[in-house]
């Protein structure tokens, strides 16, 4: 897992070079999420759901949760790496950082 910051993630998204995954629950995802992000909550069936959502283990994937204090994205990244995903990025600052920077979000 590689930690990335907002600018790195934005650049990857601008180049369509990454799948962005919100790992919070559906309610938090529905309140707002990064543009184009899919929702795969960290839970008991995370491994099954992430394999279905991102079948290519070599595809760059950025995971995020709420903020630096949230442990869901590093947990998701570690679980993905244990499945064999080799290009996992953790946007540790999370969606609050993204929104506070004035970048667009979706609902």
C-alpha cells in the first residue's frame, strides 16, 4: 500500500488511471463521495465484493474513507494486498480533505 495525497489522487483521476473506492458504509457514501467512486464497504464480505468490483488485481485502486483518523481505508488496503492486489493506494486524508479543498463531490 502506498499513501497518496489529494494532488496525487486528483492527477490519477484526471488521467483515468485509477479506480476510486469509498470503503465507508452506504449511508456515508450516499451523503457524498468523490466523483466516479464506487462503494465497497469494509465488512465481512469485503474480499468477495472487491474481487467482483475490481477483478484485475493489477489495476491501480485508490481507497479512501472519511479522514486521517478513519481506519477503514488502511484496513481495506491491507486486505486487498492480502488478496494479491499490487497497486493499492490509500488516500488517508479522505473525503473531508477533498471537499474542504473545494473539489467536486457527488451525492
